[in-house]
C-alpha cells in the first residue's frame, strides 16, 4: 500500500484530512501525520498513525519526515509573509525524499486573483512546477467557517456588515475541502489537474437571511464602502493590519474573487457540498 502524508496535521484542516484517510480505510500505519509538535498528535499515534515532526521553519526536519512517503497532502502554512520560504523548504525536501506526488492546498484562481493571500500560493505552485514533482493543485475557496464565525455577532447585534457590493461567494466547509483533498490524494488520476473548489454560492444578504433562520431572530446585512468597513472593524477592536486584510478580501470578493462556478468540489467529493444552513447549524451546535 502507498504511504500518504499530511502536513499541518494538528491544524483543523490537516486533522480533517487524516481522519478522512482513516475513514476511507487507509491503514493507520500507511498514514504519516506531519506536525510541528508531536505531543499534540499523541491521540493519532495511539491509533497507529505514524507521527513525525515536520517544521517548515526547520528544514532539517523535513526530508527525514518525508522518507518513504509516496503521496503528500501539503497543507499550506499560516505564517503569512513567511510562506514562500517555508513552502520552498517543503518542496525541496519532497524532491530530495523522492515523494512521487504532491497535492497542495492553494487558493482560488491563484494566478489571476486580487485576493491578498494569493502571491505566496502562486509562488508555491511555481516552486512545485519547477521541482518536477507531479502535483495536483487544490485551489480552495474561503472556508464557510469564516462566515459561521459571524454568528455570535449577528445574534448579539442583529446585523452583519461587508463591502462585497452584492457579489456572491462560494465558501465550503473545511471538512468538505479536506475530504476533497483526500480524494485527490488517493486518486493518482488527478495528478496534473488544477481544481477550483467552492460550495453553494450566496450573497451577504442571503447569508443574513440564513443567519435569521438559524438564530430565530432577524439579521440584516449592511453593505458598506471599504472605508466604512475598515472603520467599523477597527472600531470593534481589530488592529489596522487585520482590518486592512479583511477589507482587501471583501474588495476582491466584490469583484467576484470568492465565487466559484465549477463543479470541482462535487466531483472530488462524489456528492453535493454541505449546504450553508447545515454548516451554520453545525457551527452553532
Ligand atoms: N480558505 C480559507 O478560508 C483559509 C482560512 C485560513 C487559512 N487557510 C489556509 O489553509 C491552511 C490550513 O487551514 P487550517 O484551518 O488548518 O489553518 P490553521 O488553523 O491556521 O492551521 C495552520 C496549520 O499550519 C501549521 N503550521 C504553521 N506554521 C508551521 C510551521 N512552521 N511548520 C509546520 N506547520 C506549520 C499549523 O501547525 P500547528 O498545528 O503546530 O499550529 C497548523 O497545522 C492554513 O494554514 C492557510 O494556509 C485558508
């Protein structure tokens, strides 16, 4: 049996992916969970999963961690601004270790989008191409959880705000995106393909309506200008950098950057994506 490895296996996405590999019948001993802190994966080790240290900031950990790995699910890191260097170390280690295939979690239309996170993803896609390792690009849309995170605010205030100008977004749950990633990892036939991955599309007005249903109280959406949204976010206590990032995401979304028109997610899942209302109810529970 091939050996499958997942980076970031103690993060929410990587955890889902490891669980999905096991759920689909992969023997625990054929699953390698790559983590910064093995102590945080003790539960996986107890179930027979191979746990190895792999820190993107410590290249010396990476090649040994990838020894004997056939297919790698490379979950992008979270250190914005550091990732081109970190991801380059992972790609180089995968090449040196002889990993046969990599599936990388990128971002929607990485090479043409205005999303502020794109440059590090497109750089990683290029590093992978240059490495010669056969790769699958999993260009993930936004997580539904990013929107479900607004439920508390919506419940408390009866409103949500954005600067999306009525544009639609197509987020998907982490669980769906991780299950799709595992499908790609398990299916050699996806090698060389680029998947643009998103779930059911909705506007922020429709999100507010879904919040109203789930919360049992009226929630309205205020469509703000970018400057108004920035002021609202800093007024609510966010630092300038985080507020600026969120405004930039909404400005990109207003231009359609978070809408997906492909059926790539359904194709990899082999079923429809989780409906928004179900995801919101699960988040509330
Ligand atoms: N589509 C979206 O809406 C969206 C939103 C947020 C993030 N993302 C991207 O998707 C990725 C996975 O999502 P997530 O929800 O699991 O994100 P997350 O909660 O931010 O987890 C990040 C993962 O990256 C790992 N990591 C960070 N620095 C590392 C390093 N130096 N060496 C090795 N691993 C490192 C973390 O390890 P530890 O467990 O040790 O902390 C964690 O497992 C993120 O890292 C980010 O690239 C996408």
